[in-house]
């Protein structure tokens, strides 16, 4: 008389482990997405001067690796070696053309940031975001850029409705060329 021993075969155990592994990967993806979303929501929450700090950091980061700056009729455009990766929600080294300009949305003036990735010298996918709303004025002044060191000072003044003091950002940038209203 043979006795059957209850249990699982090796194949059943391997299949269960594989399914559990796939479930763990799916759960980790969800947890990672929640973390990135929470970070984005936290960074865009407007508490007092948070928007000013975020915009200042964004401008300085955008201009950290500038190759060329142009300023014409209220539009600040520059080619840079780094940009914001909307998929990773982080700044990364990738050649980009970044443009800051005024626009009107729902009857309100806003400052818009547009980023186009440079692929083989041509602009590719464009990522747009409103970086300040309720803008009264936007002034850009470029000083330098034609000296031996090829550095320029970019002065930006942004006045926003509801804030007494303007946001002033001054960044020294090293670049090949400065164009526009210098």
C-alpha cells in the first residue's frame, strides 16, 4: 500500500515565487510613483514665498550650464546642457532649449517655462509649465557676455500680484554667446 505525501512540487513552488516577485515589482512601482507625486505636490504647494524659492532654484539650475542666451521682447531663451526630465520629475543632463515668456491664461498673466530637448541639434518634444501666475511685470537684463572670460550676468525681476517685493534673481553664467537686448 502506497501513501501519498501531501505537498507541493518544485514547479508549483517556483511558479508561486515568480508570481510573488511580479506582485512585489508592481507594488514597488506604485510606491515609487506615490513618492514622486508627493514630492511634486509638496514642491508646488504655495505656502508664503515657496513659489519664489522654487522659481529661483529653477532659474539658477536652468542657467547652470548655458551655452547661448538670447533676450528679445520679453522672451528669455537659452541653450543649456541640462533640463527638467518630466518623466523622472528631476533635473538631468540633457541638451535643451529653455524659454521663459509671458502668456495669458484665463485672463491672467503668467510666466511660462518651455523646454525642448535637443536631439541631433533639432528641437524635439516640448515640455511646458506655468512657473508663476498673476504676474504684473517681467524684466530681464543681460550684462556682459562679450569679455574674454565669456561670462554674463542675467538679472531677472518678476513682480507678482499680491506680493509687495519683486522676485529678483541674478545669475552669473559662462557661455559662448549672448544675444538680444544687452
